[in-house]
């Protein structure tokens, strides 16, 4: 293949962008082409599997009224930065393409052919017919200033009269596995929202290192866009499972196709006035499962249940901790507090005021107060016993830190006073004190 049969249609990925991109530049075989190209439609179709994208590039040449089709007859080509895949029966590799890229310092990676077809614009999809095989070669530069370049693919489009037929639209069909790139996210985001991806299609973007030398060589053969509307389009199958996070530019149009196999389609029209300025369509999207679709409902319910369960657990633990610390830590003066005494503890000085044979029953009640326990003999002796019981908890071995003190153990004093009354006079007084140790003031376990 000589330099005269160079690039007419270029489709490339802007590898420096955050996601895969396709770039098209139309180049004629001869300098300063007299014709334009359009309408152009670059469409990428994805399924939830996202393993590959089906690429459809539709185009047509637009001739001025003073130019005939025979005078512009020449081959066309397509450059796609990245590898492609296509099956065309009985298609053979084009050695001229291989020699063409090798002469410019590239290394051939793979060869093959894609399908070139034509469709009658008045006949619908059923009118599309295959015309020829368009051979391609995938290559890369091994030795470059910034390291090896990413692979790119050149596709030669043989000349067909249908290229200049106003009633025909040409189409190239192949697949690409390099358009989609996953967005970086934490495992929590991926678990609840699913994996998010970026995909981008662009036009006139030739900044990739593997593409720019070829564009620079053929810049005088670049073909301008025709006035016919051209567009970039990204279609997503299974729209019921699709979540589109963002679209750039915001003016891009989104619509749902009405067909047996519906798709969500994002489209922008190319601005002819931009000239060779790159124009791009970028979509951030993700496919979600049935469980992820319920996450906005399930997550609040889960947090509600966990919150209530955690409140119960925290309350139980706090209560146990409070009881445990209540016997180990005290605040205030280092003395036995009144709330550590239960029942009635009769002071020794009041006991000394009770004189057997002199003190009356009423005097005892007035001095000590009424008791809840009173034993009376029913043998006619008119004897009865007044019993006063009480308990005192005394903290021991305190270490003070300001107003806070730590407690080693508690001394438990069980006080019991029995006053024997015969008739109306006190006959006998007995007082007993039983002492023990415990870890906590409310527990029954003795201290170690």
C-alpha cells in the first residue's frame, strides 16, 4: 500500500482520558479533498456483561454539485486505537497494510478484516447488504520516548460506488473490548451501589501517542464534516437494570428506544463549526442486581433494627457496668454514706439508756421507734420480745484521687437487738453484730 491510499476514516481511543474513547478523523487519499463526509453516526452498544461493545460506524461522502463520483474514487481507511475483533468469512489479511505501518516504525500485532455493508435509507434495516471485507492491521510502537504505546488498528475501506450514492449509508461493524473502564471505588460503595464504569466516545481526538504521528503526516488530507447531522451515540441494553450517574456534556440527549429489545440511548450531535476541535460524549453508569435495587429501602431498615438492638445491648451492658463500678468506685468524702445502711441500727448510747426493770415499753418505742418485728408468748406470761435489725456496708482500703476513691472490698455488719419486755417493763436487752466481707455492696459473693 502506497502513501496515496492512506487514511480517510480514523476512529481512535483517547488513552490519556479517564475512560476509553473513540476518535474519528476523515482523511482523503489525495491532499485537499474536494468533498465532505456526513452524516456520520458512531454508535457503541453495551450489554450488562460489558465484556465487549458492538461498534457501528455509519457514514457517507457528500459531493459538491460540480464534482462527480468518478473523479474522487479512492480507498478509505479507519484507525482505531486499541484492538478490535471481527469475523468475515474467506477474508485474507492485507500485506500492504502491514508494510505501510511497519515502514513508520510500528510492530504488527494482529491482522484480519471487518464487514463493510450498505443500507438503503428508504428501505429500512432489512435493506442492509454486505458489500466487501475491509482488511485491518493492529500495531503498536515498541520503542518510544515515553515507553511502548497502546495498540491501535488501521482498517482499509475499499472504494465502492455506494460511498457517494445519496440513497445509501455505509456501515462498518466490529467489536471492541477497550471502551469501558471501571471507576475506582471502595468495597462498601461497590457492595451497596455496584461497580460503576466510564465510557467515552469522541470525534477529532487524535492526541494518543500512537495516533498523532499518523495524523500529522496526513493533516493536509483531513475531510471536513458535511452539513448533514452527525452524532455520537452510546446504547445500553437491559435499561431496567441500568443506572446512569452522569452524562457529559449536560446537553446530551437520553431516550428509551421502543422496540422488542429496548435500550437506553445517550446521544450528542456533532457541531460542524468546531472544525478539528475534539468533541466527546462521556457517560458514568452501572448495572445493578435485584438486591442492589432494594438497597435504598433495606439499608434504612437495617440501620433501624441495628440501632434498636444496639440500644438494648448498650443499656444492658451499661447497667451491668454501673452495678460493677458502684461497688468499686465512690465519689465524695471517704466515709460510710447513709444510703449504705438499711433497716434499724440502734446506736450504743441509746442502748445504754435502757435500764431493765425501770424502762417501760412506751419509753423503748419513744427512744428507738416502732419495730416491724415483735414476738409475743401466748402462754399467759405477758412476755414479748422487740427485735431491731439493720445492715451497714462499710467500704475499706480506699485509694483517693481527688473526690474519687477506689474500693478494695466492703465490710458487711448485720446488727440485731432483742429487748425482752414482761408486762410493761423491760426485763433484758441483748445486742449482736455479725461481720463479713463482700466484693460488691449488692452481691452475695464474699470477698476473696
